[in-house]
């Protein structure tokens, strides 16, 4: 009888093993990853894969399984890959990284996509932008302006496909500015536009008129006064004490050069811009300094870059760091809530500290609490 019972127990155990082989894995979190693994942006995708591997290693938990799929940087292929992930039961996907690849994702009903894009307007309802958006940056700039009691700020915005995002960031942050100006990024038109914004011709004429007046006057020490005036380029106050330039790279440098030409001194007027990712080329532009901008934690970025370089013998792109943090965010949220209802985590108020900084999550939106930096005398200094 005992022998029969043992046999029955063995048969029952084998039955359970055969028909319920995933019991041990059911607690695992299936996370999709949409990235360009082929095509012109394949290198970006491969770096993201590496950063995800590094994050999983650092978390040191077997609870997350990653299912990578190729987008080929194409909206149609992105949809095909997303449907594949939906079919295998994935509820949360990191990616896609490019805004254009979000085009058809509203056709997927059962997945939340954590896209690395920094664009926040006209997103499908199941997509959450995780990039460093304009609201996050302007919120940080606002803190700097208020701390330094800056009263008159103008906002220079390029006519580009990102200008609506900037306007939205200004609205969301409720930053106080004197005026918004939109400029053409064409260098041949830019200088004239900046001259108009800064009243350069009027201030230049003011200087000429004052020199002429003193020359005709009987004022004491008029020769010395005239000599001092001739050292100037303009005369008269600007109608702002700080300028925010929502631009990057060479286009940003062109705007700053035009400001300098129009006799706007960074020593007397705060020149503030958007996140420059610690662009080293700005360090050599001594005449343009000081320059101020919000960004992620520089020490954390350096640590991540050094670790990635040591692990994979290459320098990572910025999307790699964000993707690394998103794995940490997913793991953090999985510890706080039942992963089957993970969408609720993005509606309620949450915060998560990653390498980039603090993620603030609420109402299906993610903003970042950033640091603020000053570039001056060829070096970068953290303000807060």
C-alpha cells in the first residue's frame, strides 16, 4: 500500500512538473525593450542593450526578464515588435527611443511604453515620456532665477520642431519672464534678429549722440569722458537682466556670439541655456562665460561612463544612462506594487532616485529634479 502511495505521489509530482513548468517563473517580471538593433541607429540600440545588462547585474535580482525587439527606427516595425511583446504577455516596455516611432502604439491596448523621448505633446495614451523634458529644465532654471532674485528675463526660442514643447514647459513651470522671442536658426538672419531684440542700434546711436553732446559742451574733463565713451560699443540699459536660450551645440554658440556682438555681456547679464550634457567645447569659449544650465548629476554621469567604459571598452551615449535608470525604476516599482497593476504606479505620486537624478511620477508623466551648473573660467561648477 505504501509503495502504491509513493508511486501515486511521484506520478502527481511529474504531472505538476509537466503541466505547470512556469510556476517558479510566474513571479518574474516580463519587461520588453524596443530599440533600433539594426539599421542606421543600430549602435545606439546596442549600447542601450549593454546598459540594460549592466543595470540587471547591479540590481542582482532574477525577478526581471528582458525581451528585446528591434524597431529598425521605423514606426511600422515598432508596431510589429510591440505586438509580438503583447502576445507573450509583456505589460511594460522600455522604449522606443525616437518620437517618430510612437506613431502607431495607440493600437496596443495592454502595454505601457516608457519612451526615452523628451517630447511630451501628442503622445499616445499608453506612452510615458521619460526623457529630460522642457518642463523639468525650466523648473530648474526657475529655481535659479528666484534664488538670485532676477527680475527681468527674456526667453529666446528657435523656430524649430521643438518650440511647442518649450512653450508647454514655460506654461507648466509658471516661470515669470518679461518676453518671449522667436528667432531663425539661419546664421545669416540671426544677428539682425538679436540686434532688434537687444535694441542694439538704439543703444549704439545713444553712444554716438552722447559723444557728440559732450564734444560740443563745456564740461570739465570732457576729453577723458569722451575717451572712456569711445571704449564702449553702446550706451543705455538693456530691458532684461537675464536671457534663457533654448538651444544647443553650434546653434547655441551662434546666438551667444550674436549677443556678444550686440554688446550683451555675460558678466553683467545672466546667460542661461538648456541642458548641454556638459559639452566640453563650451569650456573654451571664455568670452561667452559665465553660462548657466540645468543638467543631470555630473558625478553620477562620470561614474556611469567610467563603469561602462571599463565593462564594454566604449563611451556610452546619454540614452544608455537613461535606459539604465529605467531598469532601476521598474525594479523599484515592482517592489512597491503588484506588477499586474503596474499602470497605477504611473498615475499615483511616486519618486525614484536614479543616476540621472530624481524621477517624479504622477498622472502618467515623469519629470526630473535636475542640478544646475555654471561654466566659468574654463571649468564647470555645480550651483545646486
